[in-house]
C-alpha cells in the first residue's frame, strides 16, 4: 500500500499570505488528521476529518482550517500567515475508529517557512 | 487542560544498556495511550498502544510499555538497546476530542 503523501514538501510564504497544504491518505483510510510540529511547542493536534466532516479539533485559531474531499484527500489552509506559523505540518491517516482511537500513519510533512 | 510530560529531553546510552523513558499525563479519565518513534530522516511511526486490558503492552522491535493508572504513567522500556534505536520518542494521549503529544525524548545510542 502506498503511504500517506503530503505536498508540497517545502513552502516559503510571506506574512499575511495564505497557504494550502495537501494530504492523500492511505487507500481505504477515511480519517485524516493534521498536526503542527515546532521546536518550541512540539507536536500539536490541529484537527481531524472523517467522511468529509471535521470530527475533532485542537486549540488553534480559526485561521487554521481544513476540508476533506469524497476521495478522503484532505487540504489544510492557513490564512493571514504569521511568523509563528513556521513549522513542519504533518498529516496522518487512520482507520474508521479515527485519529483518537487508531494508530496513526504519518506522512513526511510539509515544511512551511513564513518570512 | 490535558498535558503529557516526558521526563527526559535527551538520553544517551551505550549499546546493550536498558532503557526506560518516562511519560506522565494529567487526565484522570479513560484514555488511550501511544508511543510513537521518529528515526532520523523518517516519518513518525507507531511503536505500541494501550486501549484497555493487560497494562503491559508489547510493541515492535522489542519495546514494551506499562500503564500504571494510579501513577498516570505509561513508561516505555527496552531491556537492551541497539544503535538502531537512536531516534526521537513521543508519548501521546487521547481523551475526548483532543490528542496530546509529549515534548519528545531524544535517544542516542552509542555503538
């Protein structure tokens, strides 16, 4: 089975811009969750989508949003970028029990740099 | 707010030494517990998990972890580490709608 695929691998944006990241889950997985990883804050859960609906959400501002398509592919959008949004953004897919109750299969991440 | 702490930021061991990485969480209700590992240059992957049942769980590559409910702990152990165990280890806990990772422990195993 192909693993979780995230695109792009690297992204450089300017403050105030917006960005969209993409994630393709493992075939058959309907849950996609997103995480932010920074040296200071570690790994933090952003949100989870399941069958095109947001099912769980971490403690991030509304500038961070996402969606999921009928083929389970997911996108994450960050609007009005701030310097502090520079991070590695990880996507993970899991089975029907969802991100909170199943092992996560992670992608390699998208490294976002905001200047 | 739920939090997960890992006792050590960086652990350095020689090959064949025994390993124990501490993990404590703050939530007292029903939780699911995980240990994830990130080898250099690779993505995060699951080592082991605890949902219910036997509090001693075995994972891949000879790792095990013990859930001690009274201590809110889920420590990771391996009797004899190898150089290939060099990696960063993350404890994670979920309850309700959130999923919280610990800050990670970097393990360096010297050959």
